[in-house]
C-alpha cells in the first residue's frame, strides 16, 4: 500500500484525511508544528487518536525547518505527499501577515523540495477559495483568472499555486492544487465561525454576524472534503502534448502535469440560514450582533464542482443542516455541554 506523507495531521482537515487513509490501509506519516494559533490540546488529542493506528507515525516540526522535513522524507520515503499544513485564517492574516509568508511561502517551498528530491508519484497541495478574491462571476470555475486576492492569506495560497506549477513544469512532478470552500465539521478549529457560534450560544454570549448576515458561503462538510482529496490522489495530472489535448473546463496546464481543482458543496448558503440551522441544532436562539463586512472579506463564494466529478466521479453533497447537527453533537460531547 502507498506511503503518504501528510503535513498538518494534528490540524482539522489533516486529521480527518489521515483517519480516512488509515482506514483504507495506507501508511501515513504526519508532520505538524503544533503551533499555538489555537488550542494545542485539541491538536494533541487528534494526534493521540491517530497514533492508536499502527499505520500512523508522526514528526513534530515546523514547515520552515527544511532539515527536519528533509530527514522525514529520507526516512519515510513517501510515494505521495499531501500538503495541508500552513498558517490558516483569513482574518488573522490582517494581524500577523509575516507568519503567512514564513509558513505558507517558505514552508511550502520546503515541502516541494522534498517532493522533488523523492520524485513522488503525486504532490497534492491545499489552496483556498479565497484566491478568487474580487471575482464576481459564480459559481467559481478553475479555468477563470484568479488574480485579485484580497488578503495576504489568499495571496500566499495563489503564490503556492504558481510555485507548484513551476516545479511541475521543471521536474515533471505531477501536482494537484485543491481550492477548499468553507470547511466545517467535527474536530473543527475554534477560530471557525461554526465553532465560535455554537460555543457562544451555549454560553449566552452574542455572536458577530458580518455584513448584517447578507453573506453567502459554499459550506463543505469535512468528510466530503477529505473524500475528494482521497480520490484525487488516484488522479495525478499528466503533461499534455498541447492545448488541443485539454478538455474544455479542465484546468490542466498545457506545459506541465499540474491542475487546480475546486472541492466545495456546489451550493451557496445565506449566512442567516446557517445561523438559524445552528440555533435549531443547539435548541437555543443566538444573541445576534450585526456588524459591517470585515476588511478583506468577500460577500459570497460558490464552487463549480464539475471538474472534481469528472476526475473522480464524486461530488460533495452533505446538506448544511445535517453537517451542523453532527458538529453540535460532537461539540457537546467534547466539551461536556
């Protein structure tokens, strides 16, 4: 069975992906910095659960530590690398932009170097729907330009896509970039809206609703997301002979084994409907604090998922009300509320 190096396995998405891969018999090695951007106890708990599986091993280290990453590559000899680690959070990038350069630019370069040195079969790296920035034509498709990022976070992810393309071209390194759309679910991050909303409602604290609730997001349930990544592992891009070999709607590069793929639910949900679904799942009304839109935020996201379905035969489809109910159940159990 393939050996998969996954960065960010103590993180929200990395934990769920590692769990899925292990359930299918893959050998997985996790690499995580255990930074204190949010509760490290939650990260430790995730890793403890993964370490119960004999197919999982892990190294604690920062992406910026090239020597440690290189050592992991030499010892584990990965067939596939899935790079999920990085400095997350659109809003935090307004407070500490340098951390995004260190982790998402320098760190991603180090991961690509390991992939190049070991000639992996497939390098898959996380991008974000935020790269669509000021684009207004929806649903967002992978073949449209994404040259108007609105935050340093989205700018670093767009840079990662460009860096990945250059390595794919230079070293014939099959590379897939996936753009996530507002991921939520159990074992989620405390800085994400769903976690913050449920926590506040249960404690009778107000929740901040930006742009007075007139916002739309393509909410993607985490189990659907990692299923999409898992299936994309088996679909490495192949360098085409030229543009004539590229099917319409495919983001495959004409000069490299590289493509970008949206992973979203393919639907846009109004923020106020999302809040109402949380209230229903919690069984309690929220104290709502309506706010103007935040700097760097976008009013709507919505993924076109045709390419994902064409490549994998799969399309995420968990209804947001179902996903929220599952999250609330986990949250109450985890926190004893």
